[in-house]
């Protein structure tokens, strides 16, 4: 069993810092961890996500890492026999799909998590205040329309937190069961996986991603699942995986 979604960005790119995550994984009886740094953190990804608006302002303050240093660290860890995989979490921006594909072709990740955090310059998971004056149903419609594009794009091996849009507890008035079923069929057709992430339990929504409703539909369509914590600090590696397993079994 692996934790397939781990970020080490809150510390230095060193074996010592990486080992802190690995030790927690071992203590929680995990076999290894997949390191999946946010692609937007790397200076080399400016053309993939930058805008002249709020998204650009937010990204430029955090785009401080060099991807070659990151890759060198994980490859060194592998040579030392440490149980790690080299991944990245790629923000899907529909109008930058070609640039994203070109970037992923240049680097050889073990796998790519495809996620949606941005709808234009609207960061859906940054702060509940950014949802002020938003029509919740319209946001959900745009989010899942974009999700279909992500699935069909071929950039992702794993879909990250497929219902992240619920993070602050805002729910649509409309029933989305048919959309979830169509998503599940498209994911199965694409031959990719969906993560079951315990990160939602640490967020205002207090619910695993995906919800039991979506998880039942995914399993009904035979979609493959992977476990993840979306840990940004060592203490959250393998966070509440027992609960995630129980949720999967119940569904």
C-alpha cells in the first residue's frame, strides 16, 4: 500500500527532509510514497498556467522551485533504495493543453495527477471568500465540464480530488448523478485511475474525496482507485487511511 499524493514543498529538497515523510509512512505500515509536487511551483511551468490576472499574481509568488533539483532529489532517493516514486500534480488549464503536454513529454514522471484548482482566475479552493457572489450551480457546471476535458486530454494517469469543488461545503441545487455516471464511464474508457483522498477530512467539508455517492458510481463502472493523503507535511502521510479503506468497502 502506497500514499500516492505527497508534497514536500514546505521544506528543502534534501534526503533528510524526504526521510521524515518516509518514516511516517513506515510507521503507518505503508510500502512507499509518491512525491507529486505541484507543477506550478516550478519556474519552468510559467507558460502552462500564468495569466495577467489574479491567477498569475498568486502563482508568481509561489513559482520558486527548479524542476531539475526536484527530479535529481527523487532520483537520488531511488538510487539509495528509498521507497519513492517521481510524480507531479498538474493543474489542468484547457487553453494551455498543448503546452502542458509538451512539458510532460520533456520530463519522465512515473505518473501524473491531473487536478483542477482554477476556473479561469477563480481559485476554487483558496478561500471561501472568493465564492462570494458566485452562482454555485454555475461553478459546478464549469468545474465538471472542465473535468471532462481533463479526462479526455490524456495528460493524467490519476484524477486528483475529483470533487474538490465541494471543499467549503457549497453544494449545487441540481442532482449531478447523471454527470457523475458520465464522468465514470469516460474515466474507465480513458484507462486512468481516481484517487480516494483523505485530504477532504482536513478541509471545511470534512468529507473524503470523492463522496460516497461518486465512489459508488466509480466502482459500479469498474474504475481503478488509488489511496492518497495529499500530505504537505510528514504528519499527514497515510492520514486516516483506515477510514478511507472502510469507505471504499462500504461503497
